[in-house]
C-alpha cells in the first residue's frame, strides 16, 4: 500500500497500532464509533469564540485521540508518548469502554492531567453498573472543570451504563462565582438524601454547576433502577439541584410520564421542600428547562393522552415528539396530543410532531402563535400516515405557511391524507387549494419543505408569490402515472403536466410581482422524476430565480436514479453557474 501524498506544510505522521517490520500503512488517527454524533441528542453544540491551531491532515476522521485504545494497547506510558507528539493538534478526547473500578481509574486521571491545550470536547463512557460515580470518576470531573489542563474545553459528555443516562456538562453554564457557590449551598443542605458518600456529594455539586443536557432511557432491568431514574428526573424537573436546559427521554411511554409527574406532585421521595425551593402539587415544573425531546413508544392509552402542557412547563421554548406507530397501538379519531393544546404557549419557538391533521391547525395557530420552527416528521416508513387518524389537506399546509406570523422554518415530511375518499393525484389538491388565495403574504418564512407533496410549476410559483422570502424549497414532482378520475377536463390535465395549467399566465404574473426585486430563492430539492424535465419549461422555471445556487434531486426508484443522472449533466451544461446534484 502506498503512502498517501499530502501537502508538505500539513503532512506529519499519525499514531497507529504497531505493524510488522517492513510493512507499510497509511498513518492516521483512529476514531471509535462512540465519538460519532449521538442521534439521541436533538441539539448540536457548536463552540464559539475558539481559535485552534492549524489542523493536522487526518484522512477520513476528525482530530480525535482515543485514550481507551492506547491504554488497552500499552497502558499509561503509551498515552504519554503519543501526548507529547500530538497534544497541540487534538480537539476531541475520547475515553470509552474502561472499567473505572479497576486500576485504570487512577491512570485515566493521570492522562487527563497531562494537559490538552486544544481540546474542546471530551467524551467519557463508564463501563460500570453503579448508579453513581466512584472516587476515580469524581477525580476526572474535577480535572475537567477546575484544573488548567483543558483551557479551551467547552463541554464534556458522560455516559453511564446504569441507569442508561447520558449527561453533557457545559463549562460555561454559570458565569459568576455567586452562582457556583449557590449551587454548592443547595447540595450541602440535603447531604443525607442526595449524597450518601463524599464522592457522590461532589458529583452533585458538579451537576448543579455544569449540567446542561440530559438523555435518559426509560428501559429498566429492575425496580431499583426504575427508582433511580424517577429520583433523578424529579430532581431535574422540580428542584434547582440539576436544572438541565435540555432533557431527552428515550423509549418513553405515557405511563412513565404519569408516574414521574405523580411522584413530583405527591413528593413521593420525601424531599425537603424549603431548602430545595420545592412545592409539591404546584403545576409549574422545569423553570430552567428550555428544550424537551420525547421519543415515545406510545402516544395514547385508555387512561390519558400526552400529559404535557404549558401550565406544566411555562418556560419551554422547544418541544420535539417522536413516535413510531406499532401494530397494536392505534390513535382514536380526533386525537389532539392530550393536554398539548389546553393552554397558550407564549414562549414556544420550535415544535416537531410525528403527525398532523386538519383538526390540529386551528389549535396550533391559537395556542402557539409565536412559533418560528414547525416540523412534521413521521418515523421512516410511515410517511403515508395511514396509521394516524384524520385528514391532512393541502389547504391546511397552505394555511400554516401563511397564517403563523413568526414562522421561519416549515417542513412537512408526510403525505397528504384524505380519509375515506383518497384522490388518485395529490397535485389536484394543491391546485384547488390555491384557487382561493391566502389572506396575506408572510415574508418571514425562509424554508418551505414539502418533499412528499406533489406540486407542478404553476403551484410552486403561485405558492412562492405568497412566500416572498423563502430561500430553501423542497417539493415532489407530479405523479406522471396518476389517473385523475372523475374531474373536470381543466383539473384532469394537471395529473400529467409538469408545468401545470396556465403555466404561461402564472409565469408572467410571477415575473411582474418580482420585477423590481427578484425572489431570493437559493436552493431547490426536488423529489421524483418526470419526463417533462427535459422540456423548455424547466429552463423557464429556473430562470424565474436569478439567485438560485443549487438544484438537487432525490430519486424515488432505481429507474428515476438513472434518468436523473442523465438529466443532471444536461442541466449543468445549460446552467454552468448552477450546482446540480443527486441526494
């Protein structure tokens, strides 16, 4: 195998496991899969104001140093040897799959104390069955938070096998020394409940000071583990002991949420209410919680619907609900997500739901008037929405896009649904819905994505007339094989026509509306393929958007893939300044 050629200014040897004498191999840093972005986290922390040294050329991976790999290969001496050579180029430090109860615990502390001047993120994975950390892991936290070994550290992640919990600690959560001392005072007032040992008490102090994000899985192997989870979530939601800003609950059922809320309302843990500023029975919870992410295994049972309301979480600004329909779990007609629409969410900025219907539209406009991001994203494979009740019409999609005054990001990745009588061509619904113009234009919307909704060019330009600031657009081409059924001759032609009825007239109106200031559309993603894509109408359509920079196609079938591949070359030749791609 030949040596990879790189520019001399950035080429340098990378640490690799030993090879036989005389063998050659590409030298590169190894990256374990645990360092990939955790899909359970719905946020993506980005460090700001950090300048790093010149990056080292690392083929196919980030500048990550695997402490666990070198410890298993050659103990602490191997880590120290690699540290001297690469400490100024490593940005992420990984410690994974190490038993902290063993002698490795002290060695890991020594590794951290070596000093890593350019590291901004650290990932710790405990291979332990203890619900709380021991003296070794406590020492790691103190080094990360309080020593000078990590001057650029932004956050570090801690994964514990029991009780299936991921915690992300932000070094800059509290800015003042007063906040840090207050956190210590809170923990000191209830040592017998929270901290049975000095090591655990120190860790609670770290949590109170630095804990930013929590991911908790509700799967439990025994009652003791379940109690540990409920205790933790009670402290996180009802007291300032943990006070995370982001909470993600995985494998969650309605019975879990009800049990947690009942535990808080009845003070089942016997928490001292005075020192912890805890008021059992009061609806308001999670005063510091800004983002709640629920990965639900069920959304409905015979007892209650979803018990999440603005009265419970008044400061919540982001709510994400995921759900994968099960064969034995059906939602009743008219299901409105339980208590979600009972009171007004004045601070809600982002909402993601697994399904939506016409019944929800009026409720959303009334109770979440300040939404900036609205996403309807079903589980993969359930885009048709047959498992969900009620209809989702084109009129509802248009209503949401034009009536939410502050909406900036709107995506619906499910198909339109007409219960009882399904039209054979969904493009007809868009055409008919746009016959009645929206009340007013909404210049705030920047992204409009409906990749499962069929739209011809007439429908697209008519929609964009009322969305004059959209910069990113996604839609699906009309179904060329659809049979329009018993419709009028005018509407029937929409089924097979890519440009749509009255294309020349709609093109003229759009050009006049944006004659002075062109429409700012910059990116289009098109789903599917249509034979008319090779026609002059495509060039005319693209010519309406002089600021367009990229055009991407998403194939539905293998045949579409081959046709789009040929089309991309033609469009690139006709539009050399346009970036045409297949995603």
